[in-house]
């Protein structure tokens, strides 16, 4: 049992007595030790007990954890390790270092698990002498030879090696009824059972004798406890398993113990003898080597997979966009895709309109890389980012000495993008002078660099884009009408995120996956209430705003947690309570659909996604429910 007492913090004086093998500490309601201090993470710290040893593991909390042990301070973070064994009398400092929550720790030892009274033991130094004795027992020598040969054939797959070790132990020792292999973690301090076998069946839940384990580690020797149920009648794990005799043998790596072979006899007629311990100790040297080789290979294989995944990820990031990269299954986006497929392989000038953040440049890139110009360059120029004289030089190029600072000839983007595509973003911001020069390019297919008297022929496809309505700009006299008709050959309007709410869940999950990969962090996903709020919000910044919001959430959320409504930006949280009942944006049809979608989602959740019960609760037929779910892509 472990006792935690809050000696500093909001709940000072609170006392928690816990005997569970694992529990968590933090602000989340799911924590067994729930603390209300705001600077703690939802799930801040985990304490677990394995083989009688408590271990503290920081759950990658925001403000960290420190263990104070006398004058020693142990920080659970990063390179120093996220976990550390716990000792009686330790103090935990959680959260804000300037005013941490402090917990005192008292561990009540289990007096019913004494150290084993050993009948026989064999030290590591005695191993060479034991091996020489095999020459005097040909049958034992043959049995050990068969076992080690089988280990050599097991290969480098860790699971296969472990299974072979257990199988050979059972063959080598006829009196053995159960085998358990325990391996240490990277720190060498925590031992976990990784495989258990019974002579008659797979033993997935073989009780471990903590008494034998402790004695093996304490003496650093192979030990035999004979007639264990009587000799260690106070040991609960031995009594519960009805073990008659048990052996524990270290698996060595250098001077460190990297694992333990525990072999039990639970049959009164087959109590182990000292010779059994000797044979097991001899086999353990080969078993330990085979297991360590497999573990090393496993780590290398894991590192290779990780490196390959990272390479594929970066390859995907640098790959050319296509329509498949544009996320959207809503009717509005399907209409856009249908338009684009008709025009990608033509020479027609395309004009893209859409609010800020709707993905105009992404669509322009996809048009280029899906079309027959994909082997040439795609070049984008923002007409609002440069003053008129610099934008002119940027687009058309200049000759050396044509103006102050022109110390060399420069090609313009029309020439650079030759044979490819040039995106003129924010075209409505282009000055009247440059509008006239652009009109000539579209009419004659030629440009004249600044400072030159000669023209150059160019072959480039023009895609223009703006977040304004170009027709309104023409009526206001801010945009040339003749240029408007040249650019407006094939207009494409990108819908706002408000008009494609069905795509929001898919987009949000896509961005979460993207930023979790970039930050090497795992976030479990969005709670249903959170997703409802994301769908209901009007997103004035459209897809770009959604992407930035998800990026912030990935940074902010605790690893492994679900995004909750409290994590969202204040303007999105403000919708709480009005998601289903008070839509305030869109046409009457859109508002009614929003309410209906929310009601359907709530009804499904209330009925455990059982469609028959959901339809009955809503007073409609099951077929009618299916039609509505299909309509909203649910």
C-alpha cells in the first residue's frame, strides 16, 4: 500500500491510501488522486507497482515533476528519464516550480512477502565449474546441447526467442510445470513478466513469486526454494499459485542483470533438486545472450521503421499536391472538383475566388500538378505584397542599370514559369498600370522587361485569385473591365468553411495527424462535444483558421488526452449551449440542417449508435434515419 498526503497545495491535509497496482494523479476526473490546482496537467503523474517496486512516471506534464529524496532532487523530464523508482519517504513536487503541489509518500511494506529461505544457490563464478561437470553426465550434456542448439536456431525475433527459451526449459527440466521470463527495462530497475508458459497450456496469467525474485536480485545468484508452499508459508504469491518448489536464475549482460528465468514446480511429486538448478543456470547463459541479441535487433528494427516513416513523411510533405490532397467530401467541394477536372488540361485562364483561408493557392497548385504542365514550374506571386515598381520588376524582369539597385539582369516570373503556371494571387490589388501590362501579356503572349525595348515571347498559363468579388471591383472602377473578361474565362468559386461544415471533422483530424507527426506527440483525438463546437463555429478565417486552431490544440493538450471544449479558443467555447438550438449563421435551410444534424448526433450517442433505437426515439423509420444520415455524411 502507498499513502500520499498533500502537504502543500489547494487540498493541503488531504490523504490518499491506495493499494491498486496503478493509479494516476492530476486534475482529470479519471485520476484516482484528483487534485484541483490549476497548474497541474489533466493526467500529471502515474504511480505503478510491479514486482513489489513502486515507480513514478511523469505523463509528459506541462509543468513537470520532481522527486525529493533527502538532499537529492530527481527531475522526471526528457533526457534524464520520465520515470524513476519510488522509495518510502520520498516527496513529489508537482507543477509550478515556484509554488508546487507537494505530496509526501509513505510505502507500507507487505510483511507477508519475506525474502525466500534458500535451499540451494549457484553464483555466477560457479558457472564454469558447473559446465565442466557436464562431461561426467553424458545425458545432461546431450540435453543442454539440444537446448542451446534450438536457441541458436530461434533467429532474432524477440517473441520467437522467448518462446524457444521457455520451450527448452520445459524440455530440459522434466519436473518444471511453469516458466516465466522477466526482463528489465532500459534503467535495469523495473522487471516485467514478458512471457509465461505452462507445460500443458499457454499460461497468460502465471503468478510471480516476488519472494524468489527479490532474493535472486538481492544475492545476484541462482536460487532454489524447495517445498516452497511449506518453507515460505507466509508468501502470498507462492501460496496462491500452490508452488511446491521454485527457481530463479539471472540473465546476465556484463555485470548487470537484464532478466530472470523463474521456473516453478506445482506438482507434489516433482520437487526440484539442486541438479535442476545447475542445468537451468547453465542454460541461462545462452538464453540471456540470445534474448539480448534479439532485443538489440528489435531496437534496431524499430529505429529503422521510425527512420523510414520519417523519410516517407518528409517525402509526402515535399510531394506535389493533387486533387486527392484537397480534403472535402461535401456537396460544395464535389462541385468544385467536377469543375476543375474539366479545365485542367486546357489553356483557359482560370480565376479563383474565395474568402481568405479557403485554400486558393492549394487549388491552383493542384490544377498545375494534375495537368499537362506538371513537369514545368508552378510559380506564385502575391500582388498585394509588393509596391508597384517592385512588383513590375518581379513579374516582367529588368535589365542591369534600368533603375537604382538594378546591378544585374533579372528574369521575371513570367519567364521563370515558362511552360508552366503562374498564380497571380490577390489580383484585385494590382495597380491600373500593371493591369494594362498584364492585359498585353494575355493578348499577345509576350512581355517586355523593365528597361528593355525588346519583347520576349512567353508560354505560361495564368491562374488569378482574389478574396474579393472581381465583378464588384469592375463596377467600382478599380479593375479594368477588359482584363476582367480575359481573366474570367473559367471562374471557380471556393466555398467558405461555413458552407462545407460536413468537411470540418475530416479536416480537423487531418491537421491533428499532421501536427502530431511534426511534434512527435500523440493526442488521442477530439471529444464529441469538442467536435460539435468545431462544426458549429463560423470560421471567418476558414480552413487556415481551423488549421492554426488544431496546431495550437496539439501543442497545448497533454499527451494521450482527448481535446476537451475547455481547450478550445474562447470564441469557440462561447458556442457552448447553443450548438444544437441557436444556429446564427447561414440561410434558413442551412440553419435547419445544422439543428437536424446536431439532433441526429445526440440521438445516436444517447442510444449507443444503435440505429433501430435511435429511429424509434426520434419517431421515424429506420429507413428514414438512414436517408438522413446519408444526407449529412454521418
